[in-house]
């Protein structure tokens, strides 16, 4: 049957001249010369290969003599120069010949393509002596060659191979092993990729070994499903002495040689072509219900689909071959695209042909099953090798000096890894393989746990490979000595989910994180110590950090998804203690952190935030000329990394909603990547400052941050796509050169209309039912109140009361932090804050209560004023019931209300304030229950009558970031 398939292809099927055979004619578009040597190859396949194909497979015969006959036709060195015995044909000519030969035996043709690749490597990269010594006998197939790249521990990734060659004088001593080597043990010449230098691709060289070299041995012959006409063994090198004169090209050029060799691949379209014809013939002769199967319209459609796939695959291969022979810059890309598409399409065609044979297709008497088995291995091998060729192609396209591989470098495939992320020769290495970080920031504490995976999948769909997250100390240890890593703070679960979804993690544990988060993530109870010096080696601070790290760091697992850990955060902008960064670094190392350490600073803080042993990274939004080169002035020969590329900006109460132009952002990202740097998008998904956790700025004046942390990021606050997402996805897709996962569906939003409120209770009415007040001779700041196991009060409000007689002027002496509403008894008098420090109290007679309801609007999170963030909580309750649908997101609008806080089913959504810019609060679907839901509102001044639920957020009037 194999012979029959080859004859059908050579002559055409009986009905083929006007049917499918004519449509898929492989000679269409060829020159007369090409048609001639195609006919020679088809004749050889039909007469010398196809009749023996089944026997070679069953008896595992390596058909040496048949291949030597093929060499007499010029098929032993097809694209090798004629002066050393080659045929001197082009890559397109070669693809035509291999396609024809594979109709006779796919397995044998696959080996011949490997042999041809080896001869071409010697011819192209060898010196004249090497060409004359090796090529003639290989072109005649007097001798046979094997290509040795794949290793047991690193697959076919040339950049991470471990086989080493140590040079001693004029000899290399070669040690290591190669796996799954076609022809291993039966061939005469071995083209070996080995490591002669340091880690990464620049340490790879290419040596040629001859059979009989002392120390060269082979493993047992592998038992395979297909490709049985070529032996496969491990090749073992034990102190093999290889002359330096057997090195192809310069030392360190091996990676480039390997990549260029792999461009040819082992795609055999001829097998698919043969299977189409076999299927057509079977449908013609096989009858069902008295009619040939060929009359079945469904099978006709299937055959037509196979033919269409075949023609498309052939065109892709020939297009790539033309690009190779013309030396075009896009050749490697087109070769990888061809392998990606054609390998799968050819197997699908063969498999569909087998299906059309029904039960007969599973019998060894029918050739189609052998084609299926022999072609299936191409999907495995080309998938392993294609990542190398494709990423090199993309680096050429983008004029990059780096190299990276996506397909194998994911956490679950490298679980238990040993080397981790390293730096060498100005690039990152992950398990010894060159790696580029395409990261995005997402904070688990700003996103409901139920949405973690959705956001991660959207990261992958955008083309990112790494997730970065801060760790907020003030949430994990809200009371001194009581640690919480549960529910939405389950960091270990978050990291495991990242690994499951193929994302590496850069962990930023602080202890200080900034992040527009209250006190930069530091717990407020630290401020109980009047001498406290935050972010220094002050004993009170370091003792607290040590206790926290003792509980945090056990979540780190060596060999897991964490590939880098940041030492503190932006310390160069603080820099109060020259010993502090060393302390934090050692605190991490002492607790078992072995991953790459990093620092993160803006340009002005770079030189002050360094610590020996950590890679310095930079933060910015606008790429100033020479900014990345400036990194070289503080650290030499290190990879460049933008730890925070600000995709948008945060908002303050009373200001605009800042946005950053999407095109400018994407163009800057593209520029950073073209300069060879890795990048982390801050933020990919911002989320929400739920509760009272927002931070504040204090430069010329105090400005507290809004509840929303939308940030005008790549995803919205609710996790919806923006134009930035699709522009970045297009950019990363082009760079990666592989199809990205489809973006997940967005969560539905709901608008339930207006909710009318009926029940109110005043703060003054609820006071008697609260806890007993704390009495003190002088006002006590929030952090020093004797509550929460003496950890003080961290957030919210404190009501201070005292007795006064008469009126007068109330002066805060600028001690109110951050805003106080002043009452005499229950009458509102006015407010005190940073700007209003004096207030007139009305005159009155007798005993009266002066009441100050003081709000912590958010502690400063950045700058030099962290030590001055002591603040000076009770709730006015408005209770109402509302019906929602379980799990559907909604936004609530607060028009008609003044200022306050909202709780839904016990979850604090955050603050609202009529001064804007934010006018809606985000309510995640998982926080809603089916049916009745409880809404509790603390309104400070003027309560509205309704709450309006909407399905679109309004974050305020926009202003572009300068």
C-alpha cells in the first residue's frame, strides 16, 4: 500500500487529473528544472523506498544501501556546495525533494534531512580543511552523520545544555550525554553542541566527533512507536579528546549554528500528500449500502478540507524556503511559523485519512497507519526545537541582543528547579536558559480572591510571563503578634495559583511597599513607640520586622514560582540609614531566600538605594534619553529591568481622574523592549483600596488617595479590558511569535436601579450602646489607644469628648490628623484639618460637651514624613435592606450624599466623598448574596435618600498625565 501511494502521487489517481490529485499537484508553480528533479525523487521514492517501507518499520532496518543510492542522485548533500560533493541546490529545491522522498518512507526521509543538515553545517561554518575532510564522504553517504543537541535534562534547548568541553592546549575534553539521537551508534560523524564557556547561549560551541573516538559510547537502541527505519540511542561522552581543529566556527558560535541548522526542520508534507491520495483511493473502492464511500457528501467535504490544508501547508514551507535561500531577515520567523502550522496540519491530514479508512486504517497491511505514526513524532520534535528558532527570529526582527523561550519556561514544568533566575553577560538566565521578564503587577489584597485566577488568565492572554506583587505587612499583622494569612490574605494560595496558570512571581515583601497604601504597608502600631524610626536599623523597628519575616518567609518554597525577591522598596528616595538595606537583605538571606535579589528606585534614587548582591532596577513612566544606559553607571554588565513602568496614575480626593495615553504607553513599552530590557507593568490590574487602606501624599500639602485604585491600568478596577490591553497584546504577540491564549470573558455587570432608604440612626443615639469610652487626661492618638490587645486603633474615626464652659476659639495647633468635625453637644460647628486650624465656638451657658470626630483619611505612604503619621472610630449607622443577584458585579453611585463609608454584607467597600473625583464605588459580585443583602452606611454630614446602582463606573473628570 505504501508503494501504491507513491505510484498514485507520481502518476495521479485514475480520476485525479480532473479531481483532487490535480488540485494538490506538488509540481504546480515549479520551474522545469525543479519539476525534473522532483520527478527523479518521486520515482526513487516509488521504486526504492515505498516497497520496503513496511519491512523497514517492522524489522527496524536502517536502509544504508538505499540511502547511498539516493546519494548517487545527489540527495546526500542537497544544499551543500558542489566543490565538496554537494548538489548546490537551494532551500526551496531541497524542500521539494524531501517532500517527494517522504511519500516513499517518512522515517527514512526524516533521517536524510538530519544528515543533510549536518553536512550543511560543516560546509557552511567549517574551515576549508574541515570541508574537504568531512563533506565528500558525507555527501556520497559513504559515511553518515548525526546531530547531537537534545539532552536528558534540558531537552532540545541549546542555551541550557550541560555537556561540557574543557580546553587543554589543542584539545577539548568532552563530557556529558545526548538523548534521542537519530542514527546514534550506527553513524560515523557526530555534530555536537557543547558548553565551552559560561552559562547561556554565548557559552555554546560546536564540535565534530568521529566514531571510534575513545570515550564515545552509546546507549541501548530505543523502542519507538514510529521512525523505526532509523536507530535512536543516547550518545555518551566520557573524557573524549576532540582536537580544536574539529570545532566548527569560533568558540561561542555554537548556539547560532544550532539555530540556523534548525531552520530547515523535518516537516514531511509528502506523507500528508500520500495520505490524501490513499484516502481518496480507499473511498473510491470501498462501498457501503451498494454505493462507493466517495459518493458520501460528508466524506467529500472532509477530503476537500484535507486537500486545502495540504496546499496551505506546502505554500508556507516553500515561502519559508525562499526566504532562507534569499537570506532575508524574516527567514527564521517564517521557518518557525511554517513548523508551527505545517507540523500540526500534516499530522491532522494523516490522522483524518486513517479515520476515513475506518477499521482498515488500524491494520498494518494499510500504509496510512505508518504515515500517522511516523508523522506524529514531528509534532514532538519540532515543538521542542521551534521555540529556539522562533525566539532567535524574533530577536532579529526586533534587533535585540537577548533571547528567550516561552514554551518550556513555566513554573509547573520547572517545578523543583535548582538554578533559578540568574544574571550573566547582561542578560537574565532561568535554569541556565536566557530569559526576558514580561511582567505585570497585581496585588492579591486589592482583588477579591474569587477573581485572582481571572486576572492571571488575562495576564497570560496579554503575553506576560511574570506576576509581581507587594506584601502588605499591615494587613498580615494588624495586631502585634497576631498573623493572618487566610482568605483574601492567603498569599501561599495566590502563589500556587500563579504557578498553575504559568506565571512566574517577583515577590516584593517590603517591609515597606509604598503602593499608595496606608503608611506604605507598615503597621500603625509601630508608631506607639515615641522614638520609632521607621525604615532604619532602629532596634524597635528591626525586632518587629524580624518577627514578621519569621512568619512570612515560610511561604517561600525553593524551586517554586518565585524567581526574584525585592529588597525593601524605593529606599533611595528615603535613605536615612546607610546600614538599613544591608539589614533587610540579610534578613531575607537568613530565612532561606536563595532567589535573585533586586532593588527598585526611580532615577534620582538609584545610586542611594543600592545594596551589594542585589540587582538594581529602575521605575519611570516617561523614557528619558539615556535612562536605561544610566543603569550601567551604577552596575556594570547586568541585565536592564524596569521594575515599575507606570501604565497610569493614582487619584487624590479633590483632584482629577488621571489617565495616560494608551498609544504613548505602548510605544514606550516597545522602546524599552527594543533596548533589550525586561519590563514590569505597574499596574496591570490595580483593583481597589477596600476599607480604610488608601495612602496619601504630603508634599506641599496633604492629599489622601481615593478608594479606587483603577490607576488607568491595563485592566480596569473591575478587571475589564481597556484599549491598552489589546494594544499590548498585539505588541507582545508579535514579539513572542506564538499564538497567545484567548482573553477570558469579562464579568457581567448589573444595574438594579435606585434603592430607597428608610432607616436611620444618629451617632449620638448609638453612642450609649457602644463600648465604654477610654478616659484620659490628655487626647491620645489613635495608635496609642488601649484597644485591640494594646495594638491601638489603626484606621477609621475616633470621637474625642470633653466638657467646656462657654465659647471662644478652638485652635488645633496643627495637631489634627487628618480631619476633625467639631460639635458642641450635637450641634455641628465646623471642621479642622491641615488648612483650617482654628474655629470659633459659640457662647453658651452651663455644662456642654465639645466633641471632635477625627478621621484618619489615610497615612502618608511616600516621602520623609512616615514617622509623623500618628492619627487623632465609631460609626453613624444607616441600616437598609436591598435585593441583589448573587455574584453579579455592580457600582453604587453616591450623588446626593456628602462623605462617608459603605459596608455591604460586612465588607467595607471604602470611602465616598462628594468632592470627587470618584463618584461610584465598586461592589464585587462574590460579596453579594442571592436575595437580601445588608447595606450599612456611615454618612458624616448629609445623608441622601437613595443609593443608585449602576453598571458603569464614573471615576471623575479626566486629566492626562503630563
